[in-house]
C-alpha cells in the first residue's frame, strides 16, 4: 500500500511539473508579456499584455487541412525552449544604417497522437511580437491547407487606420474608424488601443499566400489567406513547412511603429553576394490620380499622362530633389483593358510627346520611368521587348 502511494505521489509530481512549466516570455525591457496555453478544449492559444494591461486577449492558433490531417487540435506540449538574441547588423540602405536585433524567444514543441510535430516559435522584442508555425507531418507526401485559424483578439476598442482586404491591390484609400467597425483589412492594419499603438502584419512571406484580416465579432480578427482558384489556401510539397511570421508591432507612440526594426529582423538575411548594382531612388508619378478617378488611363479630357502634366511633375521633382518621374497610361492599349490586353510599348498616345518630355527631363536633371502594363498578356509583351528596349535606349 505504501509503495503504491509513493508511486502515485511521484506521478502527480511529474504531471504537475510538466503542466506548470513556464509558458510565457517577456520582451527584453519587461514591458511586453506573451503567454501560450492549451485551453479547456485543448486548442492552442496565446495572449499578450503590455505594461501588465491585457492587449491581445486569448486567441486561437493553428491551421486546417484536407485528408484528415490535424494541424490545430489535441496537441500536447513536449518541451519548451527559451533563448535570447542581441546583435547588431548593417543594412546596405534604408532609414537606419544599423539595426539592433534583440529579443527573447520561446519555442513550444508540440505533438499529437498522429505524431504531427509542431514548433510554435514566439519572439518578443521591445517593439512587438512575432510568431510562426514550423510543422512536420509524419507520413504525408503533400499538404493541402484550407484555412488558417490564427486570431488577433484585441482586448479593447480603439481607433484604426486600414484599407479593405483585397488580394489584387493595395491601391485603395485608407479608412479611419473604430477597430470594432473594421469588416476586413489588408495588413498592415494599424490601430491605437488605450495608450498603445500597434500594427498587425507579417514577415518572411515566401512561397505562401498573403494574409488579410477578417472581423469575427467586436474587436476580434482572424487570418484570411489568399486562395488558389479551387479554394485551397496553401499547397505544400512534402511533409514539412514553415509559415511566415505573424507580427504585431507595438509602441507607446506612433513614431515607434515607423522606427521599428521588428519586421526587418524577422525577414531572412539578404542572400545576394553584393547589392552594389542596386541604386535606390525616390520618384513621383502619374498614376494615383487614375485610381482616384480624377484622371484616366485612356486619352480623353481627363487623361493623366499628357505632355503638359508630365512637365508639371518633372518641375515638381526637380524643385524637391526627387530623382525620377514615373508615367502610367502613356502608351496605346489602355482602351483594351478588360479585353485583349493588347498594349503597344513604343506607341505613345497622341497627347504624350515622349521626345519633348525626355528632352525636358534631361534639361531638368530628372530620369524618366515608363510603366509597362502587360495585363497578363505575356506573349504580347515578350514579342515587343527587343524593339522596345532599342527604342528606349535611343531615347
């Protein structure tokens, strides 16, 4: 009897030790606290506090897939690893020459009954949080992911700045409205809740669909991935995949979001041996007026890319130390938009005197960027490339 009692106590102690293992990580300055938990339904969740005040309430994690593959429920914690990184690296160009990469990491190792392995990797910086999924699905030749369950349940309402969710374009007007009034949004979705400014976005987006946000009630949001035509969200060849980082930049002032290096730090390092051949530049252009409906792409009384308008933009660039001007809607073919998509890349519209515009730009020390719209008609584009490049070189 005594032996059995001692054995029972040992089991209880072991179980208690496993369940009470630290499941939280703080930012280096201690202001941001992220906690991971398996909820009462044994679903994976996380939550965030800023200065001990709830910021992101308990929010779900995981994916759904076809063919009975489990990617979100009935996982158990196998182990939790912690790490700290503090380094400085140099950008070839950008707003800041040096970037500090300083974070505390919590890697939660999980497994389910089918021996699907998952590492949920959380990194907490002084300027926010990033987390991603690292899956290994035993016995799978491929994976068809149908949904992402990642949620961002903002703990209190606030003011937001966002554009509507759209898989085709970011050329939309920003809306200022309460967080709770957002129906859906492209990321970055920026907002202020309480005394905290924040922006939800992603990093290291490679071979994966982009994430938009869908309101699921109140201030709760869920990831929505851009789908393939058949509705599948992600196709994975093999049994292993990593998601992009889901990011939440956090700052006490709005300028802190601009100065944040969080997304740069979570992106993969540059793989180019040299970037000397890349020359960054500032430019303005005739294009946004068309999206606003103030100007048009086609030749009419509202045509944007005219000789007169081009010279006005060139004067503005020269006065404001801007190196180039980009023109859109300057060449024949826009009248076919939505039909044949048959553009001509060496035939300007009659009201766009390209020789005079090039002469005027050279006189002012401004470079010309000619926008090429293919409309997806790549065959039409490729057959004109040799002629077009010679024409531009001559100009």
